[in-house]
C-alpha cells in the first residue's frame, strides 16, 4: 500500500468520524433546547407561584403575553391590575380605549388608489393592536368581581 493512498484513507475515515460526531452533537443540542423550553416554562410558572394558571391559559389562547399587550398599547408602568374581585377603574378602561383608537387610526394601511383615507401603517400592526386590547380586556375579565348571588 502506498503512502498517498494510506494518507487519503486516514483523512477520509477521520472526516467521517468527525462528521458523525458533529451531527450527533447537533441533535443533542436540539434535544437540550427542547427540554430546556419545557423546563423553563415550568420553572417560570412555579416562580410566579402557580396562581396565574388562568392568565397562562389566556396567554396561550390569545397568543400574546400580558406584558407584550401592555407594551403594544404603551401601558407598561401606569396600569396595574387590582387585586382579584375589585374590578377595573373606569379611568383605566377609558385610557385603554383612547390609546387603542389612536394607535388603530395611526397604523391604518394605505387606502387603495383613488380612495381617500388610510395611513402609513399596515394591517399586521393593526391586528397586533386589536389582539393587545383583547388580551388586556380578557385579563380584566378575570379580575372582575364575582357576581353576587341574591
């Protein structure tokens, strides 16, 4: 067996071994990420005390977290949810509607040619604004006082 042929076989075998090792490392990384996402979600839920199960189901249903909805409508710091059963103050509701309407109009998609109206926004941004309002209102519905039995 000649030296160049032996060298070529060693290089070929070594590259196959390295290729398989990198493939397995990639697969393991994907498995670790998937496991971490599940564990991370469970850890986050337990860190919140587990009391936010209804809120978590709203996040899944509306495909938007409450914090994201607040950011979209610019209601981060000035709107806090009262304790359960107390209801939402009217001025907070009014503020939500005002911000929603303003952002909805500003982000209207351009009007078709020959038509009046429209803005510089897009339908996607408008839909995010609508979903944000729906998400906040759904959270407030959870906070509403229970009906009194008479």
